[in-house]
C-alpha cells in the first residue's frame, strides 16, 4: 500500500528554508576547508540565527505565513542572510549565488505574478548591489554575470505561475467534489423519496387487494343472507300484526322485527360496499356537491351544539365523479366527526375545506393536479394503532349496535375507484384533540 505525504504551503516554505540552511552550512564547510573564512564566528552566529527563525516559523499560524507581507519579510531576511554568508565565505563571484534561486523559488509560493516580478527585481538589485559594492572592478555587462539576472526573474515568475496553477486546480477539484457531493445527496434524497413512495404504493396495493377480496366475500355473504332475512322479517311483521300488545309473544316478536331490520340494513350496506364501481359519473362542481350533502348534517350539528364551518376554495376545477357516492363519503366523514365532538363539553367544531393545491398529479403520467377535501373536527384524537386499521371492513370503536364498521371502508373503496387517496391525520400523543380526514381526487 502506497503512502503519500501531502505538504501545505507553510510546510513547503519551512522545508525549503531548511534546505537553504543546509546549503549555507555545506558551502561554509567547503570554504573553511579550501579557501578560508573571514570570520568563523560571524558564520556560526548567522547559521544559528537562520535555523532558529525557521524553527520559530513552525509555530506561526498558517494564514499569517501565507500573507504576502510576511513572505516578503522572509524573502528579505533570507536574501540578506545568504548574502552575508556568501560575503564571509566564497565571495559574490562564486557559484554560491545559486542559493538565490532557491530563495526566489521559496518566495514565489503564495505570490501572484505581479508580486513575483517585484520579488525577482528585489533579488536582482540586492545581488547586483552587493556584487558592485565588494567587487567595483567587475564588469556587470559580462555575459557570465548578466545571464544571472534574467534567471532571477524567470525563477520567481515560473514558481508563482506554477503555484497559482496548482491552487486553481485545487479549487476546481474542491468545487467538483462539492458539486458531486451535492448531486449525490440530491440523488440519495430522490432515491429515498422514491423508496418511501414505493413502500406507500405497495401498502396501498395490498390494502386495495385485501379490500377487493373482502368486497367479493361481502357480496356473496350479503346475497346469501338477504333472502333469509327477508323471510324472517316478513314472518315477524306478519305475526306482530295479528297479535295484541298484551300477548306474551308480542315483545319477543318486536325484538325479532327490530333486529331483523338492523340486519337488513347491514346487508344493504354490504351490497353497497361490494358495488361501488357500478355507478354513473358526470362533470361535477365539488363545492355544490358537498353543500347538498351537508343539508341533513347541519340539522344534526345544531341539535348537538356543534359548529359547522365551511371553507371552500374558489375557482376549483370541475371533476368527473358520481355525486351520490362523493356525498356518501362526506356524510360518513361528518357523522364520524359529530360522534367525536358530541362528548366535548364546549360542543366542538367541524371544518370542511376544499382546495386545489399546486402539487404533482396523484397518478404518474397525468397532466392535471387534484382537488383536496378535508373534514377536521376538534374531538378526541385517534390512537396510532386504531389509525392503522380504521379503513378495514367491520372494524369499529363504537358500542355494539351503534356502528357496522363499514362507513370508512365504503369511503375508502369509493375514493379508490377514482384513483384518489384518503388519509387521516391525528396527533399521536395521548389525550390530544383533533382529527382530519383528507380526500384527494384527481382532476381528469
């Protein structure tokens, strides 16, 4: 496995200065052996000072080191240190001038091209000044001396351009990574949303298949029970008419008649539940349809001191439905809301809203949106375990004899027939109030 060492700009400067220190040290040792040194104490002090400044640079904050002002200070200090070392050892006419190129290389890090020109000019002036100062007789126009000056500029500009190009590529890489990361997060969210929608669709499909199976079963049971119940009810009513009220059989026969009527109604509900698809649909104004369904509901809410609020949306698109079926859905939902509010001490409120939200179509491939109908009550909430079963046939929380458990199942089947959705929202906290049934019907 390969191991890579990545250096930032500060680390590069520190390593280059250590390299300069080693070069100065080796040149000094070389000069001491072959040519002699003017003052070895000066060289020792100079090298120790240079080494200490580089060690101190390790503790300087990264952002401070990369400032142009700070880099220029380092550059001036290094040029003066190298010049002093050259002066005390080999002299300015020696090959030790090559250290200047390393200093220029280091100073180009973090500089733009404009500042690099200034660095190159400064290095050339300092080197040329020392050369003339200590060697007045030297010919500046000599090709050996003259060729060094352009290389000072070339080194500074090349390093600056090279570093700027690396920084630019790094920024582009970071932008690409960020863009890829954002795209990946977006794709992940879309995938998660699609997965949740797929789970929801699968649940609805299972529920629809279960309801269809129950509907077929209910149809068969209803037809089988309808005739026997008709016979029982007919005989009971016939006998009741022939006997007097003080007859001992009168009350038992009345009970048979009453329960037979209730069973007859239950069988009728089962037949309606199993035949929700066999109806006529027409273009309908949903607000007007709901208003017609609320006429008998308003009477019941007044008797129970429940406030009925209508909040209809304006300019709603017309939809193709069977009015009687949708009215049956509204009546069932309102009756449930009344039952939830009737035990409230303040009476409660029921709010019916219609609107056409700006959302995607319910059916993939359809261009149109949908109409939303909501029935909200301020009664007792619905626990989570009940919400999961409340659209199942024959499931009811009412007392025996007060509900068949087919009302919400019938609503579910009717809405499903129109490729719509029926949902329930209720706070899951114990003792929370308020329940909202939301019906969404696609506009076709």
